C-alpha cells in the first residue's frame, strides 16, 4: 500500500472513528498500569521482596505512554 493510499484511508476516517481511537487510551493506559502493578506484586510474593511492585508499576506506566504515543502518531 502506497503512502497516497494510506493518506486517503486516513482522510476517510470519520470523527467518530478517530474519537474511538483516542477513547481507547482511557482504557489502555490505566489497564497497562494496573497489569504492571499486579505482575510486580506477584513477583514480590513469589520472591519474598517488597520493591518489585514499583518496578512493575513503572514498566506499566511506560507501556501506557508508548501506546499513547503510537496512537497519537498514527492519527496525524
């Protein structure tokens, strides 16, 4: 698919479709954060530590921001 075809597809997106793409971030960002926290907490219980939940939380936040940037740059 050429860049002209991609641009035409982008122009065909209705405002509702674009709004839905951005609205998914309201779910993805908190979900990524919570999943990172849960995984970190599980590793804390498994390894008998008390700090890995913070690492999981940070990784989840980073994953949320990556998805935010990917969605924003795809909808230029």
